[in-house]
């Protein structure tokens, strides 16, 4: 069914980008220029088989599964705890990658902090740990008003990353994902979303953060030379890099491989890129060879079907 294809396009698109980047995470751009990734690799940085995905996909799948039921921040936070503590929604039954901000937030929640207050709020907690997992929220665009959707996006970000900058990055990303789901091309989705999100981000709390998004708000992030695109773990860098890769590609494989070959936080840059590229190009345009290599492929397909039934019913 078409709706299940839509959910699978985003979830599988994100997961494959993640898996493509896992083997070369933390390698430099110079290394990737010398030896670019062109296929699904195994072992490398984390010594795991080809097709293994990281915390990016695990937490995305946790969120998608929770969204199959009534919306609950505590349920989402609990699923993150289960991932960390019980290896729930892991590819091979172990957790091998977790950001410090995410870890501390999960512990805060487990110790009784409300989910909206569990995430970090300091300047140095603006890693990409909520952006990497926020994509499933886009699929609620038909059942919520835009302001309701972005408010929920902020709340889901805040479980681990509660700083306004991280929440805004998630809000911008979800707005673009929604535009792609509604049929816009990447450039149109990008520009329309900047206009649309202004209705939310025109209050003082967010205006103070706007300078950090200057290159995105310029409407010309795609025109920057690759040398000016950073690909570390900072949330602004990841959002900029993912948009740059999407806007400078003409296929799903080109977009995610561009992201991986930027080096640095390869799995997350490619996961965030892959979510958008998957939605736009469709799961049918993701190489079947890559899909076949993904750990727990059928479980992901089953989740996409359940998620589609929940959000499109």
C-alpha cells in the first residue's frame, strides 16, 4: 500500500544512510576523499558486520513504535531506556554507540525527571542526538495542526536535547520532511519550510537563536562549496550538511554517499540526509542490494507497516 511505502521510505532511507556511515565513523574527510565509500562496508570503526545500524536508527525505531500508540513522552523516554538498558531495537543485541547528552538524559528520566525536563539545556548539549531520531514525527502532519506538530517535535527533542537550538533544528528538519511528504521537490521544500517555520520561530526565545541558523535561513545552503560544510556532531553542522547533500544530489544513493564521504560523524549525517532523501526518492529507488544487507530488514518493514496503519488510519 502507498502509505506503508511512505513510512518505509523514510525509515529505511534513514537506516541505510546510518549503516553506510557506521564503518567509517570518525574518519576524516581527507581519508574519505582518498578512499570514498561506494557500498555497504563492514567492520571498520565499530567492528560490526555490513548492514549494522547505530543508535540513530535504534532511537528512530523506538520513537516510530511508540507513535503507533497514543502519544506519550513517558512511553518514548521509556523506550529509549529499554534501548540502552535492554538492547531493545538494536541490530545485533548490543549498544555500541551513545552520545553523552543522550545517556545523561535517559538516566535523568529514569531517576524521576519529567521527560520535558530530562534533556540538556546548556550550550554544550547541542549535539545532533535528537535531530538524528526525530523523523517519525513528520508522519503526523495530517492529524495535527502545524503549531501542534512543532510543539510535539520540541517536546520529543527535549527528552534528550532541550536547548532551544536543538529543538529548532528538529523543527526545521520536520517542516522540510513534511513538505517532501506532500510532494515538493527538495529546493521547494527547503524554501517553503523557511517561510512556514517563521510563524513559530518569531518569538523572542527563538529569535535569540536565529543567528546560529543564518546559513540555513539564507535559503542558499545548497550553494556553499563543500569546503564550507562541516560534518561533526554539532546539531547545526548536521542540519546544514544534510540539507547540502540533499540539495546537491539527484538520487538517493548520491545523497547518502555524499553525506558519508564528508567524513566526521558519518553515520548521523547520512542518517539525517537519508531520511529526507528516502522520503523524496521513495524506497523503490533505494538500491535493493543495500536493503537486503540491512540487519533486521523484515522487522523494519513490519514496523513501517504498523506505523502506516497508525498514522494513516
